[in-house]
C-alpha cells in the first residue's frame, strides 16, 4: 500500500493594502456584531439582528477567513447553499413567517443541482473530493424525510428536492461507489 503524500497549498503573500483592508473589515464586522443586538434591543422590534449577525458571519467566513484546505468549487457551492438556507430560515422564523416551507426546498435542490453540475464538469478531478456533494445529498434526504413525516401533504419544491436527492444518491452509489467509499474512509478514518 503506497503512502499518500498530503500537499498543502502555498499561501500567497498579500499586499500591505489588502492586509490593512482585511483588518479594517474585521474590526467593522466585530463592531457590527456588537452593535446590531444592542440597536435591536433598544428599538424593540423583531429580531432582525439575528439575521444580520448570520450575514456578518457568512461574510467573515467567505471573504475574511476563507478555508485554505477544501477550498474547492463544490465545497464553496455547498457552503454558499448552506448559508443561504440558514439565512432564509432565520428570515422566515424571525421576520416573515409562512413561506419558508416553500422556499427552502427550492434553495436546497438548486444548490444540489449546482454542485452536481460542478461535479460533472470534471468528474475525474472531482471524484477525489466528493464529500461536499455527499453531504448535500444526505442533508436533502434527511430534510425530505422530516418534512414527509411532519406534513400530510407536500408541496412541489419538497417533492422535487427529495426526488433530485434520491436520484443523485442512487446514481452516485451505482456509478461512484468506490470513490464514495474511499472518501468516507478518508474522512472517518480510525487511526
């Protein structure tokens, strides 16, 4: 068995201007994280600060502190889709309830389709990093099952999300079972 060598990407040196810009943006984000709840508390309105804080955290994770490892297009699609679902959920819960059960499945299967499209663009390269797509499929199937159990009648976005996730799961297991197994062993190793 050959030993796999892990190569980390080289960090690029950033200019002094970009470094200072990132530091200023980080300070502004921290100030916003502190002031948003305070303003929300004193104005006594709906909890819009929770939505703002989630957006600030997304901005921080995406632009001020991006991942060096696992910084792939599929991983980014999964991350953006996850943040969109979280942000939409917070908006639906705290600001405007009632439409969340219709919009979230659309975002979920849209993200799933985008990740699958990215995967298909370069299958040979993407087979080595299929985990974000696996997570999306599993989470979409779990969401579908939870909604199927809780709701007597499902709307078309939920049915579409479940059908797309189920189809991708079956196709993935049939066509890429060895890559999936290898990825699972790589992620959940015991040594």
